[in-house]
C-alpha cells in the first residue's frame, strides 16, 4: 500500500483511543507531524511521541490565541530548549489572521504577534529546525519577509491560502506548502496546486479540523490524505503511485527523516 505522512495534525487533541485506532485503521500511515498549540500541548505531543515512533512532535505557540505572558513565553522557550533534540520542527507558529478579523476594537496588537513570531524564527534557526507556519492571505508576505530577514531555508506554510504573487515568492524561496482534504472540493486550492512545484508539496489533514464535501460529518482522519493525493495526481497529470512517492519523499526530505 502507498505510504503517507500527515505533515500537519493536532494529534494531541484526539483521545488515546482515537489515536490508537488511527494506526490500526490506516496501515498506510507511516508518520505524522503533530504540531503544538502551547506548552501543555507540547508536553502531550512529547508524551505521544514516546509511545509511538511514528508520531513526530513539533513544539510552538499557535497564533490564533491570546499572546502569551512574558513568563509563559519564557517557560515555553526554556522547555523547547530542553527538548530541542526531540522535536522535528518549531510549530505551529505564525500570525493571527482569523483572530484579527474578529477584532472589533481596531487596536489589535499585530506588531506584538510579529515580534513573537520573530522570536520563534530566531530560535528555529539557532536550533537548526524547520519552522511550521500558520500564515495566510496578507499575513503570508509579512512572514516571508521575516524568513528572508533571517535567511531561513526550511519553512512549511501549512494549509496555505493567498495570492499568486506570494505563492511564487514561497516557491522561489524553496519553501514548502501542504494541502488538506479541501482540495477535493475547493477550486481555489486545486488551482494553487496546479501552479506550485510538486517537489515542494506535502499533504496534511490539520485534524481534528472538520472538512466539508464528501467528508461532511466525518471525524478527520489521516486516511483522508488518499483522496487528496488522487486529486493532486489528476491536476499534475501524473500516475498516482508517482505522486504518492514524490510527496512522501518531499516530507522525509523537508523534515530530515530517514528513508
């Protein structure tokens, strides 16, 4: 069976029983990159990785939440420093596009979020780790600027949404994007994949985030990636086995994982 890697999932938000069932149901699931929301989330992902070597943890602070206090950030960075050899990447980090859209006061502290992200960018470079980014629409160009400023080589824009100019910038910088199951029913995502190099693509679920179309009402599962790859193969006009292998190798290469 064609092997898959879920390049971005919040596995810590699933129950232990659900996680066990994932790997029983999906023997094609070779690995998952489980990203973190905060320190508590990091600790849960670390624990999960000790239970199963297929679970690879990334540590960070998700931007779609209130800014951490100075003490919270210091504690998180200290913990990440201690466990830097266990994490495959810094993530999920980025900018709060959706949280900012909901702000009705007009005084959103965007600059503080940019400074927080830059802190993670600096640490990712110092630790020699890839960085996993939540950066969509207008925020993506700001993030590209930070990555360029610090000469970051390995950047993963998960579930990217944005304009063609920024997409080209991401591709030209050698950064990667990952595609969720919404490619099955979203024309915008299909068009984006058509324009983006296959060699810089990965696939993900962002579970437990729910999907629509044929996945309506179904608990998000890494096996949904098979449907994504089928569409990617059609868009790229390539045999499915070739696309499976290319995406699998892309992810191993990006995260410096053994073949």
